[in-house]
């Protein structure tokens, strides 16, 4: 059985500038096994790439791995932007 978390880590780590801020949170839904990528806000653009090409390539590789009887995999890039504040007039 392939370890998908190790595969994702191997592909993402060389792309990012802050590897110490990178983690993967696994969440199981009815249809999918979701892997949430938690990144430093400065690294999100590097992982997504221009027009989403990098994340699309990573997803293609991960989605191609099928385990018998297991759910399909899904990658989600968590984009929590705490630097955006709402201002009142």
C-alpha cells in the first residue's frame, strides 16, 4: 500500500521556502480521503503555480494511485489568510 502522505511531502517540500511550516492533515469523508496541505502563506503561490499548473500536476499523480477497496484521494490547499482584516467605515 503506497503512503500518499510521503508522496505528497516528497513533491511539495522542494517547492516551498518554509518547510518547517508545512504539514498535512488527513480527513476522511464519505467519498474521499482528503489531504489538507497547511502551508506558510508565502508558499501557497509556489504550490499552486501559474494558472494552477503545479497543483494540478501533483493532484494528477496522487489521483492516479488507486488502492483496492479504499476511497479516492483528494488534495486541498488550505488558504487561511489571517493577514486580511476588515475595516469599518
